[in-house]
C-alpha cells in the first residue's frame, strides 16, 4: 500500500475493521478467534501480493495500481457481478431505459422524415411552392378531415407565370384519389398524381425503369400510361420484371383503365400532402381547362429557384403575371344572393401570391404534431436520465464501504469515475438494446394507426440514422447519469462515511437536491400526462357520443356505378333502375332484414353538396349536404326524430316532394322558427319540397364533425354515380358481407365496390387521426408515469439507505412497519405537491398547443386535470411506498449495529 494512502486512510481502515468485526464475527470464543486469524491472514496475503505485483511489473504497473485497477475489463466484470447481487437495481435501471428508448426510437423513426431528413430531391432547398390567393383573404377553409386547403391554379395562370420568369423551371401537378387502382375491396392504394412533362427535370428524379413518351402528354387513350411506386411494384406485383405493360381496368363498361409503363425508384415519396400517391400519370388538360382561367385544374405549382434569385424577387416578378391573368378573366355579373363578399371574390382572378419552401409547405400541417412528439421524446429522455442518476446515487450510498476500501487500497478518482461510467454504460446499453429490440413492434403499431391522409416524407424505418440517434443518446445519457454517483463517491463526506452507513441516530437527513429532483420529474410527468389525458379523453368523448341512428349490425357497401346511367351529376333514369335492381338483389341475401341506399359518400368527404336553393332572406350555408335516400332508409337506420314525421316508403318510392332536415340544417335555414311546413326549391328542377320532419344530426362527414343534411327522395335528387348501401343484418356481418359482394358481382358486374365494412368500423376509421394522436401522446404519458415511479423509487431507496440507524431506533422504540412506511411516504408528498403545482402552471401554457385537437372538451376541463393529478399521485405514492416498506422491514438489531 502506498505510504500516503496508508496514513490518509488509516482511520477509515480501523473503523472498517471494527464494523466488520461487529457485523460478521461468529458466536463463540473459539469460532471468533479462528475467524479473526483467517481475516488477518487474508489481509496480509492480499497486501503482500499487491506489493509484489507492483514491484514486479515496474513503472507501468505501478501507475495502473495507483489508478486503482487493471482496466475497464475488470470494471465490466465487477459491474456484472454487482448488478447480479442487486437484481432490483439492475431491473429498475434497465427497465427505465428500455421503456424510454423503445418509445424514443419509434418516435424518432417516424418524425425523422418530417423534421430532420431533407427531401429526397437534388438541391431540395431550392424547391419552392407557389400558392396564389387573395389580398386580405386567407387560404380556402380547411376541409374537414384534414385535407390541405388550396385554391389551385389554372392553365392560363401557369403560362403567364412561366412567361414572367422564363429562366425559372416550373411545373404543376394534381394529386387525387382514383377509384379502381387498388388491389380490391378496401384497398386504399389508389392515389394518383397527374404531372406535367418537366416534372422530372424540376425535381431531379427519374424512374427506376420505363417512363413516359412525349405523346403521352398529348393524347388521353382508354388505357392511360402510369408509373407505379416502388412499394406497389414490390408488394402487389412481387417485383415482377415484366411489370411494364400490365393493365388495370377501372371502367369495365367502357374498357377504360391504366397501363403500367414503368416504376419509380425506391424511397421516392411524391411531394404532396394532399394524398398518398402510388401512381403517376401525364396531366392532359381538357380543352375547356386550357382556355378558361377560372378552371383551376392544377392543384399545386413548384419551382426550382436558380442561385441568386430569392423568393421575394420572384414574388415581385410574378405580380404583372397576375394582372395579365385578371385581364383574361371573363366578365362577371353582380354578386348572386346568398354569396358572401369573400366567397364571391374567390370566384374571380388572383391578386396575391405567396412563396414558401417545398419542405415548409409539405410539413405545414403535420409539423406541429411531430414537433410536439419530438419535444415529448426529449422530456421523456430527461426524466429517464434524472431517474437513472438517482438510482445510481442510491447505489453509491449502499456501496460506501466498498468505495472506501478501494480508495484505501490506492484507487484514485479516475478509477472510481471509470467504475461508475462503465456501470452506467453497461446498464444503459442493456436497456437500450432491449428498447431497440422492442421498437419494431411499436413502429409497426404506430404505422398501422397512422391515418392514410398523414403523408410521411420519408419511409419510417429503423435505419442508420435511427441507429446513430440511439448510439448518441445512450452515450450522452451514460455520461450524464454517472456524474451524480461519481460526485457522491468522491466527496469528503462519502469518504468519512466509509466506516459508517448512516448519520447519527437522531439526525434527520434533509437533502434539498433530492426533493428538487422529485418536484422536477413530477412536474414534467404532469405536463405529459395532462397532454395525453386531454387527447385520450377527447377520443373517449367521441366514442361515447351516441349516434342517433342504428349502427350495430349494419353493413356498408360503397359502390360506383360504371356503364349505363353513370353520366355525371345529372338525374338518370338508367342509374335509378340499376340502383333499384341491386337493392332488390341485396335484400334477398340470407341474413339481411332490410336494405337502403343513398347517393352520398358516407364518411368520405360528404354527400352531394347542396342541391336546394336557400329560403328567401337566408344566406346559403356552404356545408349543408343533400342526401338522396331510397325507400327503407329510415327503417334500416332509424334516425331519431325531433319534430314532425318521416316519409313513408310509398312516398319515397313515388318521389313525393317531401324532405327531412337535420337539426343544424333547420337552424341554419330557419333560425328561431319551426322548419315543419317550410319549403326548399331544387336548383335544377325548381320543384318545391316540403319539410315534413326534423331529425337529430348524424356526423356523416366524420364521427367528430357535425354535418347538417337535407334528406330527399333518391329518384328526385339523386345526381351522383356513386351509391352507399346499408344492409341491416341479424348480427352475422361477416358472412352477409361476403354474400353481398357475390350478389353485386352476379347482378351488375359493372358496379365496382370500393369498400365493404360495418358501419361501426367506418365511423371509427373516420377519427383515425384522433386515434393516432391519442395513442401517441397517451403512450408518452404512460411511459412518463412508469419512469417517474421508478425514479421516485430510487430516490426513496437512497434516502432509506442513509437512515438505517434512525429506522432501527424507531423500531426499537415501538414504531410499527406501517407507521414507518407512512412517515417516509408522507415526507415526499411536499415535493410531489410542489411538482404538481409547477407542472400545472407549465401545463396550463403548453396544453394550448393541443386545444385545437380536442372534441367537446376544453383545456380547462376539470376531468382532465383531476385524472392527470390522480395518475401522477398514485404513481408517486407507488414509487415511494415500495422502498419505504422495504426499509421498514429491516431488523432493528442489525440497524443499530451499523455504527
């Protein structure tokens, strides 16, 4: 032993020997003598061996010995033996890191493409989006369901803009759903982007193989050429090398469809947030669209700015082009009745234009959500770091004797720091590996929950970027969490306590830092819990909303009538006859008690718009739908009547001029009055329809969006080529759905079915974005509660380890384990209360970011705050109860002998 350490730690060694003598000596004089001799011999042999080892290996060995060990390998082996002896400690640390890293890795894989990953185009920072608009009028109102609002641009607009800046590459495209391109019923891979010829030049991409010809952008044949996405090629066509030339018939009556002419490269994501695009096709503008500046056929315009040209300069140079388009605009008459000033202005030429980076415009809708997700990840990692550090600090207090022995045997500060760093890195790596192994399951779950209208700019996968994030996070956490135990082990107080586990018997341990840590982590957890409780509560409120129609046992079939009678948005006797024949055939399916249909797209963008003129003196409500319904509709769905009556099946069959309005439609058309007996005039036929009943509002657009509706006879107001059939069943919806699909194929082979599902499922899918948000932030809140519970567990364990003598005295004086447990838990409630107060103040400010996502709830709803408070309190009490109960069960005699 070095001379300096011998004198420095002489007192500590004496106290250590005395404590070992009191705690481990056996009973009986002979046994004690034998035990003392063995201990002395072992100590002498260890000292001689250390001295000989140092002398034999020379200067390098002497330096290693002074640093306190043979290297990191021995520290790693000792860490494994140590954590094996304290399984609760190892499981707690590894569990906290595993839960945190699993959620953090999954979230990072999803948000990487939105927040960090650059767009997969050449010099993507030079790509900008042109968005025309109107001075002092905002963009078009957001479409319910989350669609991106836009005014679009006409062919004339694009020509004038290109003439104003001929040196700027510019292209336009239109993204839209296209029925019939899916693999079958309930397949949503039907998004199509209609592009101009210079699309590939502007974006700097090219097909993996195949491509369009110049003639494809001129003619519009029966089989339109399309480029398929890489995912469609690999999943649907199993990477078939002969994919070029494959045909997909979308209209079996006319033989219309598409012909695959190539495949886009792997990882290509079409630059739009309007739809998930799986096919690209040439944009062939109709003649009317090419010559009319009011036909805004092109939905999005993107330019590649050359170096030196700024968006501000581009905006100034486009101003004359806007004026040129305004001069080409046809003259308009006076504003019609019922139109607002803003609405009528939007029918005219543009007078303003905004320019934003393509990345900014694509992430405008989803970026706030994913920014909140990433902030939640950072908060969760911070809580995990604090809690693991507290667990390791508690472990350091339990190992004071060991650290003292190491220091007395020559271990320097570097050796102690290395020991704790190796232990932190080992445990965190184990937890990180467990979390990464669990993250593919979480990622698959989140991607399944991700709504189809949320477009990721980068495929979410566990790649090298995610691996780098995990490695850097674990390295940073290892360095941070090791600081506290290192500091605890190297302080003078820790060294002086090497021979004594606790303070004086009556001295109460008061550590402001520990209580600050408790308050801090409780506050952060409370913020996450309030956010998660708000979104989860909002989703539960949607689910608890009782729909005023029959939904159980109802099968929904969404059908597009191709061939005869599908002629646009006009009344068609052929279509009405085909609808009646299909309804009759479906009624004969076994298990079906009643059938009805409507010419409306249920929970998929609304119905048929408004076919009726507003009553005199009433402004036209823009969001009122017209629902053409057949006989059996009211019997099948049984809407709840508020006032009046429902038309009979005979009246619906005879197309009697009778309508039923929903409650909101009645309030909009006749505010403060009864709607019964009032009339609505059809815009085309000019027939007056009498209101005979008012029913409760059914959220036909989405389960969480109110939809005012006017229900009229199908044969009189049915103008759309699509149909939605409702089949009331005896409960066996699976077999009924299969039989109904076969019946439609037999009776009308030209009727294409895009979806077949239960009405309950369709309603639940309509709130997929809300469900995704609830699962995501609810998962963060649950993880935060778990981490906080384990962290408080570690902090209380640390405090209990320092109060062993006090606990022994209290037990000797008659204190029961229950009283001791209550005492230790109660002492932490003050810090928990402070954390709740501070967290509540922060949450009151932060929760406003999720207020727009809430349904029939406000951020001040007491149920949210009460639920979050109860959850955090229960978690904190559970985390404090276990170590407090464990400390209260200690043997009083052993506790009193630690001095």
